[in-house]
């Protein structure tokens, strides 16, 4: 087993790029272990509709990064109180979906430091039926990884706020996350640990489980290739939002000018159909607005830009443009 040092990087785009780079470029027949700690971010499962998983206005306000990973499973919140681990190995049909194989060494270390952790269900590590770790896997033709979280001291209130979706009436084929009762590992420790001390303890414990453990530092050339993957893929809007499955949105609200009912069909993050219905009175045909938005990214900034020269009062009566944009792409009020 070779431990890959990520050199203390907290950039979620970079860390996910590093994980994929190791999977696709490092030696076959060799097992690797990667640890990383991300700044506040939401990591979206490969097959999920990003907009169904995040509280978009809160994410923007708090500058929380949103990035899609290549493994399946649900959306998770990362912050500086969460340690991520990844075992990268050769593909083996007996290893795929065998989360016990990869979580067992971690569970042993947790047990040794007094945390009565166990694998429960298919892929969760729990303590007293409260989830402290979620796990997911990805496999290519020859290689695979099994990775998971370890919630040491995450802001669980922030988890709730960032993943509390309020956008109404989205129907898609994406795999929706199932929220579980979660806990921090710190709740079960007799003495408090900071995340770096916890990382050291877990790594030392895993070293003791395997013989011939060594540490590897990427070369400058390898880091350059990782950064290229980060830029071209993991920071790209089309990857993080545009890969969302097809979905329909119905958004309806009653304003002083009357009811406005929107029907929007989005495919790969772009608006393919946009229809406006309602009992409002306007001078100009709403087809002007519909036609402007067809083909646009389903993204608030792009919608604002496309409607910059539109005066909504000509189409709906005395309706502020910001109210219409919030209906097109916003979230329900509390």
C-alpha cells in the first residue's frame, strides 16, 4: 500500500481531480491510499441532479463550492472538520460494492480509539445508529476506488442548511439523496482532537494494518496534469451542473398582477422548453421571453443576462423583474 500525500490541499476541485488522476495513471497491481480535507463544499454524486440537492441561494451566499464526483451515491457536505479517505486498487468483481472490505480497516482504528463504529446497511459507518461516514465507489475497466467521509467535527447545522433544497416541483430521473441521522466522531471521544491529529491517528492505524506501507509525493509534472484535469473537468459548469439528468420544473406563484405558472424542461443543464401560463395582463407576447430563454443554461446569472433588456412590466403588468427571475430560477420562500 502506498500513501499519496496531497500536500495539504483543501481545494475540492483539485482533490477530486487528484483522486481520478491516481486511478487512471498510477501503476496497476498497486494499492494506493489518499486522504484529503476539503474547504466547505458540496460533493454531488455522479448521477444526481445538482439543483435537487443544494440550497442554491445559501450556497452562493456562503461561497460553498459545488463539485460532481465520478462515483455514485448521494450528495455530501465537506468542511474542515471532515476527513476523506480513498482506497485505489485494481478492479475486482468481489471488491465492487464490497464496502466492508474497505471500511473494515478504518472501523478497527476507530474502535481502538474508543469509538464503537460499525458498518450498517450497504455503505454507512455508524455509531449508535447515527451515521459518521458515507461511502461510495467507482470502477473503470481495470481500476477502482472506494472512498468515504469521516465526520470528526463538521458543522452539522451547516450540512442541513446547505443541503436543504427548497426549489419547488422538480421532477427528474436523478438519484435523490436520502438524509440520515448524522453525528460527529468527536461526540464519542473522551478527549477532543483537531482534524490534523485525527488524520495522523487514522493514518498510523492503517499503517499498522498493512505491511510495507510507504508515502509518495507527486512530481511537479504530475501535479501539472492534475491541475489540468481540475481546470478542464472539475471546475467546468458542464460537469458540475450540465451533466444533471433531464428534468421538468413547474413553478407557480400568485402576484398582485395575477398568477404566473412556468413549465421548464432542462436537459444537460440547458433549457430546451420554456412556457409561461397565467391569468395576468400584459401588452407584449410572453413568447418573446420564452424564445430568449430557450437554449440558455439553467443558471441564474445567465438568465439575468438574457433578460437584462426586457421590461417585465410590458409582459405581466407591474411585476418587478427580480420577482420573475426568482420564479424562473430561485427557491421558495420560507
